[in-house]
C-alpha cells in the first residue's frame, strides 16, 4: 500500500485579516461618530477647511485624531512589514516580526513626540510645536487612510517581480512629498516666524532618524 504525503501549507495571514477588519471598523465608527469632521478630513488634499476648523491644540487628544492615528500606525506597520517580506528578511505570514515592527514604530513616534515637546519648551515655542504636530499627524493620518486599501490589495496578491518594491516605495515617498509640500504651502507664514526652530526640527527629527533607520536596515545587512 502506497501512502502519499501532502505538503502542508502553513502560510497564513489570518492575523492580518483581523487587523484589516478592525481597522476598517475603526474607520466606519469614526465616520459615523464624526460625520462632518470626517468629510472635511477626506478632502484634506484639496481643501484646507479641516486644518482651519480643527487647529486648536486640544484636537491632538480628541477621539477623531486618536482613531485616525491608529489607522495610520496599522497601515504604516503593515506596509513596512510587506516591504521587509519582499526583501527576504522575513515571511509575510510572520506575526511575531509584524509585532516587532509595530512596537518599533510606536516607540519611535512616541519618543520623537516627547523629545519634540522638550525642545519646544526649551525654545518657548509650545504653541507652535503643538499646532505643527497636529498638522503633521493630520497629513500622515490622511496618507495612512489613502494607503489602507492599497496595502490590503498587496497583502492578498503577492507580486514577485523585482522592481515592484521600488514602485511601491516610490508611490509612498511621492505621497509623503506631496503632503509635505502642501503643509509648507499652507503654513509658510507660520514657519517663517520660527525659521531657525523649523530648520533645526527638520534636520533633527525628519531627516536624521530616517537616515539612521536606513543605515541600520539596509547598509548594515549587506
């Protein structure tokens, strides 16, 4: 009697499915709870109404901002996990690796935020720093919302050609650049008043950390 052994497929992204459903539910609940604010938020790329209406620093701790920040963190961590899986450093189904990526991103963002607050206090620019952080969080949460359906497509359709990673990274960087240009355009008068602080902030917190992360993830692995 012959026995045929079948290879068991252990590749599973059920945990990602749960995250996608949870994130989508968060978006739906936020849309129902804050209908007017959500409508203004989704037009952030073409209208400045959202930032003009919700410019108070107290909005940084509002339920809407926290919900959209959650969407941003999930989208970004899933995106980074997908890129890492394309490079061959891990498997897309590896939930432990994803948790490490999410933890590193959360730690990086929170530590960066508190250091920014300390520097703002030293320069006596707390109000400017709070408003700038609110604007930055709004734009990046908007980017996370835009990328959420794209990331869902990527997870359930594996692309194998080599240059696809550069296409995805290029789109992500392009959207980041566009949103940053919009931020500078809409708040150029405010930034000009605190030009030294803004240049210091830009070099210290928006450029140097990503160069260090690139060196750690890419150059040190070669």
